């Protein structure tokens, strides 16, 4: 009798284990054509069921090939800022412009004096940027690449605004113009988008002021959001000052981590009949759907992939017969 009870218990446990097993999804995907037009939604029709469905479009930043490994993306380093000029005399701005310089041998550290700045080698890169040419102007610099200014990955780069005002001349009425540098930052720009490498607060802005600017009542100023370049409204002599950001280091690559899927169905939502996605750029994309069944007993999944060709074609594309996706 005891033996029969043990056998029955084992059978019941075995049956219970089988009942709790997770089944592999019976899931298929069809689309009318492997060739589609940019800007026109692609319709993916589903067959079967699955608890969870995730989608990878194959576009940069959403590729299944990177679902379990880091994506290392080549990046450009781009400077952007706005300049606002105020006060002064529109007919005789002073200064007319503020040159932008760069250096890879400036000492930095505690050496923010006019003598230390002028002892370094500086290259004028003003022609890369859009800047005001007078007072009462607001000018966006443009998105300016500085990657080529780095000799290597270890040498720091410094950027500098040279603010020089002429002595006031009543005949010229060259009243001082204030230059206000706002929203300065260095971005890392990739095909997948951009991110801020150096926000304003991390640019380590410092001033090097020539005599007698350091003793004037109206002084230049730097705070957490802007660089204010100014001096007395009627300078009694020439005024020379430098506003320096850095050190900056070359970022040739950005690690964006693994690509994340787009979740299009969860366990709690009904099964979908189809899914739509629109490609805006022509190219060839490996599209991937990951269908999963999951419970406390485990998880099973299937992966369906297909290459989709997106074309810039204003005409009609005749679709072939439906084709089921590959495992």
C-alpha cells in the first residue's frame, strides 16, 4: 500500500511539473513587402500568440545585434553658444568683435594671468563661428566641430574669448559694448543623436584681467550660466581681458550601452493583430521581433528577423506575396 502511495505521489508531481511548463510561443510575422517607401508606415501582421512582444526596427540605437552588448559610436565634438551684445554705440561698437582662440599648450591650473595667457600659443578660430558685429545683436554661433583641434586623446584643449576695448574717444563716441556669452556647451554628436559632454558648469570658466580692469567699478563677471564681458562705459585707456574655458579632452567615441527594444505588448494586454512602424530614411534595416511566454516557471522566446529595404521612391511599389519571417 505504501509503495502504491509513493508511485501515485510521483505521478502527481510529474503531472504538476508538466502543467507548469512554459510553452514556446507559436508566433509568426508577415509583411506585404520587403521593399517600402520612406515615410510610409510598414504594417507587420502577426500570427499566433505570445505573452510579450518586443520590437527592434534595425535603425541606429534600436538594433537587435546590440541587445546584449555595448554600442560604441564614433562621435564629433561640437561647440554651441549664443552671444548677446548690449549698450555701447551702434554706429561705433567697441569692440567690433571678440576673437575666439584655442590652445593646446596653455598651462591652466593657477596660471590665469594675462602674462600666462600671452605666453601660450593660441590659434584664432573665429572664422568657424557666427558672432555679432555690433551692439544690440543676438547671434547663435552655429554647431561648430572642434574635434580636429585635438592633437591626440591625452592633450587638453583650451578655448578663449579675447575681449579688447579701445580707449574712449569722444570724436568716435566709441562707448563700450557688453558681450554676454550664453548657453555655452560642448556636445557629442553621433548618427544616433547628441548628448552634452561639457555643460556650461563643467567648462571651468576663468578670467585673466589686464590692469586696470581688475580695479574698475564695472568688472567682467562669470556665473553658473553665462560669461559677461565688459568694462567702464568710457574706458580711460585700452582694456584687455581673456575668458578661458577648459581643459577639454577629446571624445572620439561614446559608449551608449546596449540597444533597448520597444515593448509593444505585455502580459496584461490582448494579443495584437499587427504593428506599424515608419522609416524616415532610405537604407537597409534588419527588423527583429522577440516574442516570449513567461511565468513563474520560466521563460521561452522566439526571434523573428527580416531585412527591410527602404527607398526614396515617390512611385508605387508593387508588393510580392506575403513572406513569413525567419527564425
